[in-house]
């Protein structure tokens, strides 16, 4: 049976335009390869969506949108409940900054507590539909845990490649799902992934990047950011901020907003904003220099560990330009202050997630920013697995050996 809204999907090379049938092509465009180039393959629809594709839907999360996503076997698709995360209004930060309609998109509500579940659900299900039973990923955190979890649920074997220094909590979670873990030097991670990808029985869950190993499937899950926000707000937000390393989440969201515009649900795109650490701000620097490709910066390890990449994707850069958006950055102190501000809202987020809030004061000063329109901050992951014994927390721990001791503590509050 053909489902309502189902579209034919093709893989199209961004470089040469050659199109290929939907399939497990993870080594880039063969046509470009004959000329010694890497062509990035991207999934495209044969026709645009229409308003009926967004009406009378049932289910939640990714399952709500399977007929408009590149999913081969919809009956066998296993989402674990990914997507459909809450969009909640700010009670404190919005008032403090003078943004009356500030919202937080709570991606920590995903099955493994991060937005990577949207990416991995699409990737792992695609791998299984193509006949693979083993998946491999290179990651420093959230992506590793998501791959391990979905592999377990789909009865697949998984290998997680991580650099030395990866937090013990990440290793413990991935191990909990029976993933095999390979710890290597940071600079060897991608060579290891390429080695695994050369084996016919392993499906590599890489990022959507012009690299020797690439993944066209996962980024499509991020289209649902736009579907969910537009459905809940009834309009496009004026601005939507994403913490960005490479920027796959922002680019996938951009594709979703294009779908909504083409279907007539929204008239204009939201201004998309990349929020990055101020020494890992490839997008901001690229925009400042007027570069058509993302500028690579010296390596830097921020407190926002998940976004400490030297270079972002060209697609994310292009999406920001086409949406009239911005690249902004925050200092280490500003990021940590934003984590504390979100705690006042009752939200425990990964430090990288707080980048969106850390960049809000700078967004307000940018020409063209309309503070009266809704502003959405994507909080990409929960903070529990990244918690460290912080000085602030330790200073609030006191011994209460007796009831009088306890009463004295009460008197101080």
C-alpha cells in the first residue's frame, strides 16, 4: 500500500549533480571519485510536499512523519519514541532578556537524552533495511550512546570508536547496550571509521559531510525539528538557535522549514542561528570573512565539549545565509553562566546545549532581530551524563551530624 504523502527519494551529488537510486552509498559519488574528488550525496524528493501532507496526523515523534521521510519499510521502523519533544516557554530567561516569546526545545526527552536519536533512528533503520547487521560510529559522546542503544533495539552489533579522554559515563552507557568500544587517539578516529567502512558487513554511521565516509540518511531525521515547531506554534519562529559543531542539526532543520514553506504552511523561513564556542566558531568566522566554504580553525577544547570542532559544514553555512541567519559565539564563562540560568528554569542540560542561551544577548544586538516574534532555543542534550563535581555544588554540601546541626542549616536559608 502506498502511504499518503509518500515520495520517491533519490541520492543526488551536490558537486556534479549525478543522481542515483536510493541505496547504501556511504563512500560518496562514484562519478566524482573517477576524477579524484569527493562528492557529497544528499537525499532529495522527486516532488515537493503539500498542505495535505501535514494534516490529520497520528502518532508522535518520528513515527508521526514516516510517510514524508526517506524510510523504506515503515512497518518495521523502530524509533524508540524519538522526536516529539516538548517546546516549553521560558519563565525566567525570556523576561530577563526582554524576549516575550522565548521557547526551549527539550531534546533531552529523547530515548538516550539527546537530539542524536533523531539522526541515529534514521541511520540505523536504513542500515537494517539494506541488510546490514553491524554498525560502526566515531563519536565523543551522545552519538556513541545513541548508536549503541539503537543497535541493541534493532538486534544489530555495534562498534563505537572514541578518543582518549572520553568521559567514563559515556563509555559505561555505550557498554550497557553491549557496544564494542575502541579507544584511540583523537586524530585516528576517522581513519578507524574508514577502515571499518571498507568491510562489506559494517555500515558506518558518519555525519553528513563531504568526507570519504558519509551518511545521507541521518540528517533527514532533523527535518522533524521544523515540522514539530511549526505544528506547535502555528507559524515559523522568528529565529531558531542550534548549538553547532558541524551543524548537521541546523541543516536538517533548514530542510524541514523549506518543506513547510513549499507546502504553504509558512511564508518565510526563520532566521537560523549557529551558536558555537568563541574559539570553535567556524561558522561565525566564515560569515565574517565572506567565505563560501567553512573556515577551519585551530583545535580548541571548550567546556562545551560536543561542539569543539575545528570546522563546520558548508551546508550549515549555506543554510544560515539562505535563511538570513547568523553565526554567534560565546565565551567559556558565558556558556557556564547560561548553564546556571537554565538551572533556574529547572533544566539540566549538557554544557553545549547552553550555547543557544549564551548567545541570546548577542542575537538581540544583531540588525534584523525581531524580539516580538517567537524565538526557539534547541537544547540538544541533557546534562546528567556529563555531570562533574563542580565547585558550586560542593560548596552547597554540608555535614549535619545532629538535629541542631540540621536546624542551623535551615536557619541559613
